[in-house]
C-alpha cells in the first residue's frame, strides 16, 4: 500500500469517528475533538482562553453546551428538529428555551433553504443572543397547524475556548504554518477534512523527515475567534518566523482543486499550492477577495503572514456547503488522499528542494549518466532534465520551475530527485 | 439640489456666456475669457508673455486680432463665410486681406470637410503666414461662378500672449495640477467644457476643504505654446512639487468617459482617473500615443510630470470634434455634471483617504458596529467593508483599492468614509 | 545594388562553395571550412583543443575522419548509401567497418524517416561508439534480400577540435557576441546559413563603422562541445563584457522570422531581435524551453550571458530540418538577405542609437523643421517623430521604442536617424 493510501484509510476513519460530535466555538464537542487528536499525537497542546478575555478587538464568548433540542406539535406530540438525530437542527449558540408558542411565532425561529428544499441548513448566531431551529424547506411546508413547544436544553456560561497547537521543531526556526478549524458540528468537508489531513501530515513529517529542516506549527482553532485569540498571544513570533502558511479547508471531496491566494497573491505559499494543482483539469484559483477562513486573520495587514488556502471544492462554492449534505457522500478516501498528496509534495519540496542549484557552469553531460539519448536523430524526445537544470540557479523555487515548465509539482519532484541523486544539483 | 447639480447649472451658464468670443492663442477673445473667470475667482492671476519672447525651442507669436471677415460674390454682392455669423469661418491667424480674385484662386483658400458636408471645419495656421475661410462642403459646391472679394479685417502685431493661473495653497507644498486650455473660438466641448469644470472645481475645493492638505495649481493656457511658456518659467517648481496632474479636455458631452494615460502609464493620476471611470460601460482608455493636449508638454521627458488626461469623448474621437457641430447640442448639464463628479471624487480622495490605513492587527469585529451580519447563514451577502479594510495597509491608494475590488471610486469612497467614521481606518 | 543585395550574393556563393564538405565536431571538413573563412577575414583565429582534454563536465572527443562509406549487395554488387554521393549517408562518428552481414543485421544499422520516406535523415552518435547508414525509407523498403558488405573507411584518433574566433575591437570593452556553428555535413539552413551571415556581418561592421563603439566577438564553433570548450577558457571575460549576444542558426530560408528567448526572456538581446521581426506576418517567438544550439551553454545559470537566438525557421520547426532536403531549395539569396537586414539593423542600433535622448524639456517645434504640418486641420496625420521623441529619455532603448510604438525597427531607425540629423536627439 502506498503511503498516501495508508493515510487515506486513517483519515476517513478519524473523520467518521468525530463526525457525530457537536462542535462549536466552545464546548465539549470541540474539546473532545482536540482530545481525540491528542491521543494520536500527544504533543498537541490544548490552549484555553477564559470567556470575556479581550483578544484584539474581540472578546472570548461564553461557553455553549447543548444537550438536547426539538420542537413538538402540542396536539400530536410529534417532534421535529431533534438535536439527537442531527445536530444541525439547532442554531449554534441558541440560548435555552422551553415554551409554548403559536406556529406563526415559531416560524420566525426556523431556518430553511428554499433553493435546496430537502436539506437542513447550518446556522449560527455566536455574537447576538438568539435561538432557532434548522429544518428542510419541505418539512417546514408540512408542519401541522397549531401550537408548538420549543425546547432547547443549552447552557451559556463563563467557561473557556480551547484550541490545539502542535509544533514540530526543525533545524532552523523559520517555520511553516498549517492551520485548520474545529468549530462546526456534523459537517464532513467543511470541518473534519482539514483536521484529519493535518493529523496525517504531522505523522508524515515526523516519520519521513526525522531531522526536518523547517519548524512546523499546526493549529486547530475555532474559526475567526480562535485564530484571533491565538494571534493575540503569538503574532510576534509568527511574524518573525513563518515563511509560508497553509489554511486547510474542505479538502475531502473529489470535485476540484482550489487555491485561495494570499492577500497580495505573491507569496511562496501561493505558488506552492498553484504548482501542485494547476495541471489538474478542475483546478480553480480564487483571489483573496474570496477568502473565508482563518487566512482572514493571518493575512490581515498588521500581521500579514504569507498564508494561502488549499481546498478541494472551495467553501461556499459547492452545493453541499453548510447543509446536511456535507457528509461522507462527498468526503471520500480518494478525495482526502489527493489532498494528502498535494500537501505532502509541498512539504517535501520545502524540506528537500526549495531552491535547487546546479554547480555546473555549462550543461553537464547527461548522456554519460543515461539521462539523455546518445544518438542524435530527428524527433528523439529527451526528458526534461535539462529544462529543469537550467532553472536550478538558486533563484527559482521548485514551485516556480514547475510553473515555468508547465508541469505539475509531482513530476518535477521526481525528476529533480534524480538530478540530486546524480549530484547534478544540490 | 445636490452640489454637483448646482455646479452643472453654473458651468453651463458660464460656457454659454463665453461661447461667442473668438479665442485664439492670443488676442482679446482669450483675454476676455480669462477676465470673465477672474470675476468669479479674483485670485486668478493673468500672466503675460510678449510676442517674440523665446520659450524653450519656441517663440511667442504675434498677437492676432480679428474684427470681421467674409468673401463676397462680386456680381451678386452675396456674402459668404461671415465671421460675424460664426467665428469658425475664418482660418485662425489669417493675415489681413482685401482683394478681388477669381473663384478658382479663392478656392485655394477655402477649407471644407468632404465627409461632413454640412459642417464648418475649424482650421488654424499659427506659425505659417496664411489666410483662408472655412465653410461647409455643401456651400462650397453651390458657390456661384465669377470673381470674389476676399475680406479679412485682422491684425498681427507685437502684442502678448496671456494665460491664467490660480493657486490654492494647502497645508503642504506638494501639489495637484489641473490644466485646461483657452484658445479655441466657438467650440463647446473642445474648449469651454474644460475651463468651466476647472472654475467649478476651484469653488468646490475652496468651500469643501477649508483647510485643504494639498496645494492646487489651476492653469488656463493657450494650448501648446501656453503651457510651454508657463513651463519655461515654472518647470522647476512643478517638477519639485506636483504629485499628480490632470488635463481637462472635452469634458462636457454624454458619450464616453476617457482616460489618456501619462507617458509611461504608471502614475497615480492614471489610476485616479481609471478608478473613477472604469466601471462606466462606455469607459475608454488611451495610451499616451493618443495624447493631444498640454500633457504633451507636461509629460515630456525633461519635465516628466505625473499628468494624465480626463475627457468624456476624447478629442479627435467624436464626430463633432473641430467642427461647427461642437456646440451645446453635445455639451450638456448632465455631461458636465458627470465630469464634475469624477474630478471632485478624485480630489476628495486625495484630500481625505489617499492611503488609508487600519490600526487593527486582525479583523476588527464589524458585527458589533452593525457593519456585518450577526447571523451566519448560507448566502448572507455581507458588504465590502472587510474587503476594503484588508487593503487599508497604508500602501494601497484608495484608487488601487477600487481597482482591486473591481468597484467604482464613488462606491469605495462611500464605504471608506463609513469605516473612517467608525475609526476603523485613519 | 543595395548593400544587403550585395552581401546576399556573396553569402549564397560562400554557402554553395562549402556545401560539399563533410563537417563534424572535428576533422578536416570543419577545419577547411574555417580556413575558407579565414581567407575572407584573415583575423579569424583558429583555436584548437586536443582530444581528451577535460572541458567542464565534458571531454574533447577523438578526431573523426571519413574517406568513404557504402554498403554493397553481395550478389548484385549494387552499392547503396554512398558517402561520395551524399555525406549524410553515414552516421556521424561511425567507426570503421568492413564486413559482410545479413540484411537483417544490416538493417539494425540503418536509419530512415518513416514520415518523410523520400529523404535521407541526418544522424550522429558522437559520444557512444557506433556505426550506421542513413537512407530514405523508400530505398530501405526496396533493398534486395541477401547478404551485404558494410564498408566505412573512417578513422577515430587522438587529434583535435577546432573553432574560429574573430574579435573586432571597439572603443569600449563591452562587447556583442555573435556565435554560430560549423559541425554539420551537407546541410544548408541548419549549418551554412549562420556562418555565412556571420562572415557578411563582420565585413559590414568593418566597413560601415570604421571606429565602432562596441567590441564584437564572432565565434564559429562545433555545437555544444565547441562552445563548452571555448567557455572553459574564456567565460570570465565573456561574463564581464558581453552586453548582448546572438546565436545565428537556420537563417537562410524564406518561411519565418523566429526568436528563441534567452533563459529568462528579459535581456536586451531578446527585445533587439523582437523589435526587428515582430511586425513580420510570419514572426514566431519561442521561450528558452525551445532552445537547441549554443545558447544552451551561453545562458546556463553559472555563466548566464544575455544571449538570444535568431532564426528564420527555427531548428526543429521546419520539415526539411536534419534531412537531405535542407538544401539550396530552401536556403535562398532572399532568405539570407532578410536575415542580413535584421542583424545589421540590430548592430546599427547598438552602434548609433541604443538609448536615444532628447535635450529638450518640452516638445521641440517640429513644424519649423518641416517635420510637422504647419496647418492644423481635422484628420491631418503627422508622422511619428513626436511619438518617438517622447520616449528618447535615455531610458528606453531604440528596441523598446519600436515595441512601444508597434512599429518595426527599420522604420524607427529611419525616423530616428532624421531626428538625429536635426539635432533633436543625441
């Protein structure tokens, strides 16, 4: 079994294990998710922030715990939107409710998707006190007349927000940041795909590069407030050391390969992702105007880290996004494996071949090393060795070389590895 | 009434008042035009150059005065090309003539437009002694046989060339140059539209920004020789202080919004105009190879000021150009108002928001300021506040931000103003 | 007769004289070619390298001499692939053979072109011991059954490799490199066109610019190993002095005008060639990935000279390439003359107008010099003098000016010459 196949089996298992938990910005679902990963990599450090703590312009919210929720038709006792059946049914951060009200009044607290009438939407109201239920539009249309009991057994209290950090020290302090988020309930692509890929990459780095050059910082944060909280403590060191960063989001489906560029679109993280995926037929590049995850904080002018986003289908750009259809029907082993290959190739490039350089002053003789044909005939096609080596000038990154040759990063990695074996580059 | 509507009423009035005057490089028509503006803004300084003065490679020409001109069919006494009916009938700078000549010989001095047979062309011969009449092609075809008297009651003598300068001092010496020309007879778009817009902008700056930051230099010059004469005296101070300049030409019609780029096309004046007009459906950008007014002098290598041209329909690119059809049939209140809005937005941008900057290190919390939705649902469209603020890094001008977001400058101005009110940028 | 016509007559004569010689990396054919040119320009210096000498990663090969070769059908005594009829019939660097073998075994040593069944291919095996014959596919199909005698009367021995160098000293040490190759047998475009153009250009420079500014270095080298050998001795001085270099290859046909860019495509040699040929309707630009001649060595990262390739039809991109059809059916006087014009215009630009500069601060008055119309009328088209002069700022090369104006270099040369005569630029 190839390495990537092996990791894809693990990733899908982890994701399925974690799917049922009800994660949010705070609460036990998120903490349990972090603890699950800590069992795999005990070096994961859980960092906590108390509710009410000021972090830049923001404040850590109350902790939210939810045990159950539904609404019940008084007359028939029929229950709808049962949290225990699907945790998307409750609006995230709903405060506790237990009251009888008319259908009309209830409907003001019900969210549906008119254009996707079979699906339950995912809705939150973190920073404004509110409560509500999410159901399919079709179900809403069929709700019987009469009064209802709305029941939400939740708690909002001064607790804490938790996030995970794992640092793999390298020979040098310059570091590569890989960040993903842990704050959505049962969503597969727009939640679990990123964390499980991160966990696999941690394993890959530890095993593959026993003596890795760069330092790697993996973050598992509740989106927005989590990265802001973390940055409020660590932004100086990140600003000093991060040479490239990657936000992993929606990396589990098989539909596309997407890059969301950094704020200015000119960073090594941009070209690293681009070179890995631009030859895929369903490659899509988005400008920073289409951002949406924690790159919003990492790239903000004051901090301005070189961070880009890697997605398969970009958040917001696949129809299952933020609905009950974001499940293991779209997140697959194959989808996760493809993402693992993309990211592990990028890491391998950083570790081994970032700015390849030849020591030769003119072309080395490749034919004596069997890298070039010995006979000169019309239409003999030689391989790309010479095309690669002429850009191994110490100024072109391996990513730029791939783009220049209009070849994918994995192809270039294979060839450049052979050139290194032959000591033609270093 | 909006400010711009108010100015459009004034502009059209001024232009109509001044239309009948026969302006040229020199002479009373031009001087009277300057004096008319001086009544509105007494700070306008009239600067004079004596005929024969050397200015760089050029020489100030003789002063030209014209009282009357026509040609008369001897037999029928019928008069044609009467100056008193339309001052385009006489070739600019014609020397005095009073003689009888055959139709054949007369025709050598008659100019028409074969492709626009109903219109009188505008023709000049400033630097080569000549005389002539301009009539419509249709009229020419119908001229009766026989001898004619050609009569031009003009004078060419050592006099002076006049131009107008108005400086609004700012808090700093860095200045914005706005230049327009006063040397064409009864033409509306390719003459009066620019000066009346300048006069309105002077008023706007004085009233809107009582304590303006930048210094503004407004010039009203006879084209080419006027700007050369002015530069011969002032180029050093302009080279030192001008950070952006705008030539206003043909800004009164409703057909297009045009930018003629500076010599290298990379100046802030280029992007200032572009950001104001690039979202108009009839926007047109011209390279410097299509220049034609005083940017020819301002951008010349030795002086090389950052000057661009703003036009509605660009000189040479509308069919009424340099004909008797360049009248108030094409120059309208609406056309002038649109131009006022473009230029006043640019000035407002310079004065208030040129390089906006946020003091925040991560995203500020916009929802608590009602600039962002408090509920997170699929397909909630938030406004562009965050998209703007991420480029408020002190390095992107407001013009670049508009281009980056693919939004017009007025839209960005409105949003950025709100961000400033909320103290999110400074 | 124009200068270029005169040179085209000479070039075609030289090429036809030299066509029959059997050139290779080494040997008498190549040496005789050099001596032929030395008769024309006695300053050509022949530089020799002994077989076995290490040059960078390479080694000078054995000297190869060939007197005769063919294969003979034993039964009928019919001879095929007779070297004396066409020197393409023998694989370059074939070792001596004289043996009888079956048709089957012989066929393993026979090269044809299946897609061009009438043509003899050109094949070499410089660095791996081998022997073989080249014939047309049609002839191969008709070879009679039975045994054959293979006969190659060649020698491989410790001898030498020769190359030619001619330096025309200039007023300054900065130099222009012009390199071409002398290692193919009877091929017209992909061999002789380049050297005869070089020889003509040497003559042109000597006669036209008696006191030339730049130093010119002309090289006539066996491809790859020749330039590597030369660079192994001279790379330091070339790295120090070469400001632009041109490899001349396949410059004799009438089909296209091609540029192969330097390694990064941003050198003055790139734009020099481009400006000369980009207005031709059959202009083609290739990136460095399509290189193939000695630019492979000159541009290699360690040395990285600003060298581009000028071709008519690029090597590899015309159907006659490396076949017996590469003859004087495609190389013509007209083709050579067109190339002479391209290269002599580039040289003239370097010598006389590289970075033109005006001394004026505003537009000079062109009408008094009869370079601009004295009358101002709609639709008067003035010539490009002003468009050129505004970019004569000492920062735009004449090549950039041509590109900027979207005009060919010869047009710009003519206009700029006139501006110089009028002392408007220097």
